[in-house]
């Protein structure tokens, strides 16, 4: 596996492969890799001639400086995991390499409604930062396919919108959430949970999964209120938002007949660790 640090090295690598008619799969990450990331890498490995994994903690998508400074950084361990998955390139640039003129580049992405609600409302500027880095990675790598995990359900909708409005020719592949055996969605932030919080956190998925059973027999608002009440009753847990939305437009769904794809998206503070998850009610 090659470890590339510069834009020039990455573009040369990509140009060479494209000239040979090879397909490229890109897996953008912020490192601190776990089996959730590796499931994306395996999928990319199976579907492309070459796989590029970017490892870059993107400062422009953090609206909270503490979150940025405490974000886990484990580059050496990441490299050895990627080596084990026969990845061709790990792209691990510096902040200066990606943002030579600083992060504020004066370009605002037209992300529309999908970026305004839920995470967009709670984390101002977050999706502009995600769009900024993902568009750069796509333009530099020129992949045929790019892989994203469904834990960040809204992020995928935002990236699809960005790719459309920026006319980037790439297939966005969304991959299922990976969970621990007890149901907790895999996340790089899980390592920040205390032992006590870690025991409680799987309750989030348990409540969401239970809410699926009566979804068709209750008004949507009742499901919503029940989920919030159950999760708030767990020790350390405080729901920031829970929204039941159309899986494509992310508009709130108030009646089951209104959408054919319905997803419940949640963010919960477990102590000071912000956990996100979602559940599919209908597809
Ligand atoms: O999902 C993430 O880890 C990040 O938001 C991404 C897509 C790698 C962009 O920095």
C-alpha cells in the first residue's frame, strides 16, 4: 500500500490508473478506523480495480473546537488495518496541503433542504465543510464510485445533492450500518464513552428497533414521543432530536401514506459523547 501525502501524488496516481482503463473506488474517512469503515473498504475492494482510502480529520466540518481537538487520531493503526484489506493508496494529507489558503475558500455549496434540518440545524456549517472536503477528494481522486456508511444517513443525502449540483460524475454507494454485537452503531466516538456509558448506549438501538414493531399501528407522533421518552429514561442519555423523515427528501413524515421510504434519525448525548443512529421504518 502506498501512503500518499500530497495532492500531486494522488492526482498522478489516479491519472495513471484511468489511462490504463482501471476503475477506482474511494472511501473517504477521518481515520480512527473500525470495522464499519472496513466494511466500506471491503465493498470497494470487491467492486473496483483500485481502492483509495482518505484519512483526513477535516477541520472545516467541526463546528465545535473541542470535538475537533478530542477527535481520535490513530494513523499508524489505520495504515496497518488498510494494508490488511489490500488497499492501494492511503491518502493522508496535512491540513495545509488540502487548504493552502485556509479553510474559508469563499465557496458556498447549494445543498438545499437536506442540509438544513437535523444535523444541519444542530451543527451550523457542518455540511458545508463536509461538501467542501468530499468535493475536493472526488475531484482529486476522480473515482468511479465513492462509499459512505448509512450511520450518517443525512450526510449521504447531502453528498448526493452536492454531486448533482457540482456536476461530479461518480456513483455514490451507501453501505449498511455496522453494529457491535449488543447493537451499538460503530463509531469512532464510541471510544470516548466511559465503561458505564458504554453499557447503556446499546439501549438507543434497542429502543429504535422496538419502535418498528408498532410503527404501522400508531400515529407517527406517538412513535416519536415514545422513542424520546424511552431513551431519555436511560442513564446518561439525553435525546437532542429524533425525526421521522422521508428517506429521500428528509422532509418530516406525519402520515405513513406520505412516503414509501421512512427513516427515524436520532442524535443522543450519552454523557458528553454525541451519538447518532437511525432506523428504517419502511422501504
Ligand atoms: O463521515 C465522515 O467520516 C466524514 O464526514 C467524511 C465523509 C470522511 C468527510 O470528512
